[in-house]
C-alpha cells in the first residue's frame, strides 16, 4: 500500500495543499474569450458576456475542450 503523501494527504503537523479550480474567482468576458485561444473581438466579447449572464461561471465549460 502507498504512503499518505502518495494520496495527497499531509503529514502530521502540515497543512493540506490548497486546490484551486479557478471557479472561485470572477471571470470577465474578455478572459473567457482568451481562454478559448481566440482574439477578443467585440462580437466574441459580447457573446461571452451573454453566456456569462446565462450560465455564470459554468460558461467556461463551453470554451474549454
């Protein structure tokens, strides 16, 4: 069997690592377009803004493969 570190558990006296997914931070429409690897044109930014209004932070799922 593996040791505690192998499973991501901290050793005694150590803090657990903080796992960040990015969803805890606000996403703006331009960031959403940039995540897709596209240039942020006014049309793409507007589409991303509408998508964020509709789906919230889950909108990033539409842009990521």
